C-alpha cells in the first residue's frame, strides 16, 4: 500500500509541475530558463514514476 501512495504522490507532483511548465511556457516562452528547469524536473519525476511502475509489474 505504501508504494501505491507514493505512486499517487509522484503522479500528483508530475501534474503540478506539468501545469507550472505550461503556465511559464505561455507567459515567458518555451526556451526561458524557468521553463527548462520545470522540464528537467518533470523528466526526473517521469523517470521515477516509470521505474516504480516497472518494479511493480515485475513483482506481480
């Protein structure tokens, strides 16, 4: 159950960062340093999420 909760936390954080990146991208342009920072953060979260899903699938 702990893994499921952590997975939900990461999904929530992914959505928050994605929304923040969209807002910043619309207001500052896609090449703005803050947008790039959000993009990198989003990449890290997605990699974490995919790794957790892969481990979960191999357990079952």
